[in-house]
C-alpha cells in the first residue's frame, strides 16, 4: 500500500524535507539491529542503510563498517533475524538526496539494490529512476495522457482480491520504440467481478488499446467478462500452434482460440528473457516506483523467476506478458516493428562503428596498364567492375 503525501516532512541530513509518501509492506520476518550509540532498528532484511562504504543492505552489515547516524558514526553490535509477521513502513522519495533518519540511523530510499540473481542486472537497477505520476486515483497512476493516433497495449495480471497479491495492469505506448509505460493500476482488494470494468474504462480511454489478459486461475473470468459481457473491441486472443505452443492473435488462427494467455513455463521463460533485453537495452522505458521496486526483488529460483519471499511481482508479470507478446508475429504486424531484428541490427551497427577503417593494402603486384592516345590506362579485373556496378548477373 502506498500513501501519497503533500504536506508532511521527514528529518534528513539537510533538515526536514518533503517526501512523496509511505509504502507499507507486510513481512513474515525482519531483522533487529543494535548499534554502538544505543539506537536500534527493526527493518526488512534488504533495507538500505548509508555507511562509510556506501549503501549496504541491513542483512549484509558487519561490525567493522561505520554507519552514519544523526549524532555521528556508529557501529553494529548485534543483528538478529526474527521470524514473525510484521508491518514495515518505508519512506518514498525523501528530499533531494533520498536520505532520511530512522531511529536516528541514516537510511537511503531510492537505490534499488539488485543481487546477482535478479532478472535485471544490479548495475542497471541502480540507474533506474522514478517520477511522481501526473495523476493518481484509486490505484491508477498516470504518467502520460493518451495521444491521438498512438497505439497502446494493456497487459493484465489478476489476483483473487484477498489482500495478498495485487490485481494489476500496465498501459504501454507501443507506437514506436522505445516503448513507454504511460500508466499502471495496482490494487490488492479489487474483486475479479469488478476488475474488468476498470480494464475496459482505461483501455477505451487509451484509444481502444489492445488488451491481453493472463488467464490462469481467476484471470479467465476477467477475460471472458471483457469479451462476452462488456464486448471490449480489442481483446487479444491466443491459439495453440503445434510445437510453438500459444500464439498471439485477435480471434483467429486456429480451432482452440482462448481470450487471453495462460502463463505457462514457456511463456514466462520467453517473456522474462525478452523483458531483460528490453530493459537493459533501453527499449522499454518506465518511471514508476512500484515497478522498479518489484524488479529489484524479482529473482531466479530453480528454473524460473519470481518475487522474493514476502515481495510482490504482479506489475513485473504484466511486463513479462508484454515482453512475450512483443515476440509474436501478430504484435509485429500491428506495430510494424520486429524487435529482435532491430536490436540485432543496432548491435551490429554499434560493433562496426567501433572498428577502425582498414585502409588500403599493398599487394606487391604491379597493375596491368597500356598506353592509348597518349593516355595510360589500367586494366581493372572483371570482379571489381561487377562490384562497382552492383552486378547481379542475368
């Protein structure tokens, strides 16, 4: 749950400064830290603290690292992991330096510290920044209003609405690359019976956007309601095509047509791989705090990717759906843009630009010449002539 703030201030090294809001998270365990200056702190295991060595997660603190506090430096005396459910509250976007004091210990709140197991590299995560939405209302954050003649896609992930997982969707401008997240919805109390109405209203608002629903579990209810009850005009479908598995379409292509897509292992794997490429190559842009926060805890477990224990990945799964859809031929038809070909062409172009010109080579062979009408002529091999004229044969 994120609570937006317009008036309250928090204590920082620069005095009291405004902050964007408070993010409430529920954890099954937390870490209890005790410091040499008598202060203590209960926080999540990955809570970022400001130290003499830079930003360090709470779980990674050691007794030799000096930690900044309101009254000077201090050191860790003890840390204990407590396996007990707790509500924790994180300050969002505090002041110019994104620092604030928690029980007089200096915390940092904008550095998304990915591990070696995150889908998106930790180096890339730390370059991502978030902005304040231009509008926020009942779970919907808007970063850009619809633009005439632009095409949009809405990818939908559905939860049961029992205060655990979130029902979520992402609105992405697919007019041209780089693609851009222009709005997002996230709510953990909305019921599946009401969710389709929100998807429909936002989809119509964004120029009758293409809508792709994840249909595992209760997601199938939302997709069917959009088609049969609300008659949404641009609901995307999938059909089974042999070894290719599910293929994106819009109501055609095979006998087993379903409204939406099942999040199978293959869909998730391909979508995750492509999402990593899109983000790290700056082909998908977003400035949303919740998306970046989820990506920083979206890690590899066994042969798949999922949220760390106690974290959520509902918005990331919306992006995984989008990334999977973008690999399909139907997506390339409606956007006229083959992502993989374009990325490959750009990579080759960049590599070639780094190579120095090879210049002219001396072969040691004297050219064949003859004199006619007081002019010296050189005999050019037929292969060179054909190359010069772009010769292609008869």
